[in-house]
C-alpha cells in the first residue's frame, strides 16, 4: 500500500500527465470535478487523493484507472498493471498513443483469458474409452469413407487411377460407366 514517500510520486505522476496533455491545473480541476487548490496540493504531495478522486483524474487525463491506482499504491503490481502504469508514465507518448496502447494491451489480456477458459473447458470434456454404439468410419486417402455412399467413382476425376481406368475401359460418364467410345 501507499507509504509517505509514495504520495509525492502520485502527485508528480498526475502533474506529468497534465503537462503532457498540455492542460492547465485549472482546466484539469474543472474536467475532474475537484477544486483547484485541492488538485494543487495533490500534485505537490501534500494531500493523498481518494480512489474516487483518482478515478475522476484518470478519466479527465484519459489514462486507465488501474494505472492511476497502481501509482497511488492502491493496487499491487500484478496481472499486468505494471504495464499499464508504464504506458501511462511514458513521457514520449502522446495521450492518444497511451490510450491506444492501453486498449490494445487490455484487449490482448481479455482474449488470452477467454482462450485459457476455452482450453480449460475443452480439457474437462469426458473421453469415452468403452465400446462405441454408432457407425465407425474409416478414412482413406484414395476413396470415400466407409459410411459414404459409393455411387460414383472411388477416385476424383483427373486422378492417376481415373486416367488408368480411361486407358483400360475408354471414356466414362461422371457416374463411372463406360460410354463405349473406345
């Protein structure tokens, strides 16, 4: 959690974000809905902002609330929050770039969580090891499966076996019957 030495850190962090956004202290206080003197005291490390005020400031500065909470010491650095804080603190990125990177990162994390859940669900599907009661199919690389009807040729038209058949019996129809042309 936050210690006394962490308080100037959140204030400096907010000040840096405000300066990078090129907005005045007064503008930020109006956008966040906090008083100008109170925001000034936060930036100078004299006051510790509440979680609600941090959320309002994060929204006004267009940074993620978890990144703001992390810098204030309200969150532990777990589950990727350090990445969000690093993005928010990077002075070389514009606010739009920070917002885009944060959204991309959070999207990747959500997608990975969904994939992990799907994998876990697939791993819990029971596997039957006893005798089967339905038809058994066997696949072949040259013909139909055992459960497919065999009304046509067993090989696709144009294959080597089809050409050999034509050489022996002459041309055939699509059903495989000789046309009697040879």
